[in-house]
């Protein structure tokens, strides 16, 4: 069936991925705040903002319904820990001028998803998908041999987000209600951290009338907005189109890191990117062929 309003869907998809793509620029403005402080504020304010949205839209019934199914609550809580770990890893990368490595991780994510489908869901891969995975493995090996170290932050971001997606898809709940429950699961850890820091004289949560407080509160809102746009896009577009739009985010992060932040791009790392980009092209080609056959 042809999706309705494809232009609107593309608009929503572009909005979501462009906002995500600007995240390094946004969080770079909070370079004086520790990643864990930012994560705690992002979680708290996203929790508050999404609660307000659920109230305005009268969507609490879907949240209550999920609590009646403990198995789904456990999966969503595990997904929340993976998502929080991914957020923290990304914030660490921005704080330590590793945005190039972060973008490499998000380029790797679709190929990690294919690998997880093979290992966890026992799906059969075609030749193109095997080739895409092989190129990603060669790219990681190139990093190890040429740069003398594994791209651990890239692998961490790809693995946590890939596993998060796998768990999240197993819980039948909409994106906004799911985000509220995910932030609810993260909140006790953040509050414990804030209490621990407070006991040592450091306030994690502040309501001072300054730009830092505004940016920290805004981080919670910016967490919810692209997810809402992404949910609207997936309702209007086929998965192949959504998959192609997905590359906007790491591409923007890569360009931001190299041309705005001035992060070094070694020749060896450029080779890694080239291998992964070729793999993604092959993977996208395969996904498009599957979609055309299914249609």
C-alpha cells in the first residue's frame, strides 16, 4: 500500500534527522558542564516535557496499559539503560573532541542492526548484506592496524543504539509514551547521581536565570521533538525511504566535526569511512531491492 502524504513524511523525517545532526553544535555550548550532568538534566527535562505532552494529548492510557505487562516493562527498562548509555557516550565524544568517531559509530549502526538480526533473530542474510558486514569488519580492522587502537567509542555508540533498537521494537508502544517510560527508568540513576554530587557541594539541577540552565532545559525538549517528528515520518513513509534519510544525521555530524570543530581526519580513518560508506551503499541497494520485490 502506498503511504499517504509522502511529502509530509519526508518533511518530518528531514526535521528529525537535521535536529539530531545539529546535536554536536548544541551540546558543544555546554562544554563546561560534565557529560553526566548534561545526561541527568536531559533525562529530567525530557521526562517533564513528555509528561506535559501526554497530558495535553490525553495519551496516558497507553502508558497505563503497558504497566499491566511486566515483560514489556522489563524490556523497555533495559532499552532505556542502553539509550542512556548511548546518550552518555555521545556527550563524552562531544566533550572530548571525538565527534568524527561518533559519526563513524552512527554510520556503523545500520550494519550492526543487520548483524543483530543474524545473531539474535536468526534471520538469513543475502550476499549483499554479508558483503556490507564484511566491509564494516575490514574498516574496524583498518582502525586497529593503522591507528593502533580500536575505535571503541564508535563501536560503543553503534552497539548500544543497535541493541536499543532491537529491544525497543519488541515493545508495542508509541514513541512519545515509550520515551516517557524510558526517561522514567533512567531517572532514579540520575537522581541518585544528583544526590551524591549534592552531598559533595555540587548542584546538578539548577534553575538559575542563565544561558546554561536554558540550554540544559532545552536539551530535554530537543530530545522529544525529533522523536515526535520521526514517529510522524515512519507513519507516512516506507521503511526504505526512512532508511535512506537516516544517513543525514551522521553525515552532518561528520561535516560539523571536520569543518566547524577542526577535528583531525587521518588518512587511515578516511579509508575506514570509505569502506563503511561503500558497505552502506550496498546495504541500501539490497534493502531497496527487497522493498521493490515486496511491493
